[in-house]
């Protein structure tokens, strides 16, 4: 993970990377999670004369098996798939309940954790679903960090088993059972935007 962050820092003025997260919840709030970390633009900064550098998968040096094992060893997590293709990292798995999902998204402060963008807590109580986003101030408050995060876009989609009556954040999609949020983490770090949400059904 530190290698990826270092690469992002070097290329920050030339590219924009994106993280897409998709949560699908069932009636018992088990479900599935999908993450796509797209750094394909980063692979293109080598220039036209270096074709190999343009096509190299920058995730290839990461130990993806160890990342998969990290999730497989978590209670309540199953069907784990971690792979990379064309400079996009894919992480997919099923979770037994919200407690298992929360454990899987904790910031573990190690090289193989994606908690930096996932840290938070999901809860569901009496018809209200809540995601309390993690505190990004734990990453530091330097201007350079905020600037770096400003080039990291996010797209978050949540699918629910029931129709959404209202949401405190994002847009309700046409199926009336899903919400979508987008922006960049620089806005979140500067508290101009939040990825926290409260959904009522």
C-alpha cells in the first residue's frame, strides 16, 4: 500500500485516480462488497516512447494473495477474490452481517489495508441505515496530503432490499432501492463534503 501511495504522490499533478465501492445488502444485512482501485492513468505517464511502461500493471509487485488471505481469515467474510488487471485492483467478497463488514473495512494501519478509504461503521436500527465515515484527520492535516487526496476520486453505490424513503447524502437511483455518492477525498479531507450517510426506508 505504501508503494501505491508513493506512486500517487509522484504523479499527483499529472493524473487522477479513482476508487469505486459497491455494497449490496440483503434483508438480513448480509451482502457483498466490491472495490475497484483504478490507477490506469498513472501507467500512462511514462510517455509514448516507453510502451512497456504504459502497459505495465503497477499492482503486479503487490502480494495480492496475502491481501486475499487477510480477508479470508476474517470471521464472517467469504468468497474473497483479489486480482488486478490493466492497472485496476479488484477486491470482492461476501459478508455475513454488518459486524463482519465493519471488521473488514477497519483501518489496520498496515501495508495491505485499504482502510484509508473505507474506515467507518455501518449500523441498521428501526428502519434507519447509517454509515458513519471514519475520521480522515487521522491521516494527517498537511496541505500536501489534502492536495494529494484531491486527485483521488470516489464513487460509492449502495443497494438496499427496501425502497429508500430519504437519504441525507447522495442521489437515490431509478430503482428507488439504491443510492450513489461521488466526489474526491480532498473535499472530504477539507470537510467540504462527507461520505457519511443516513438512509430511511
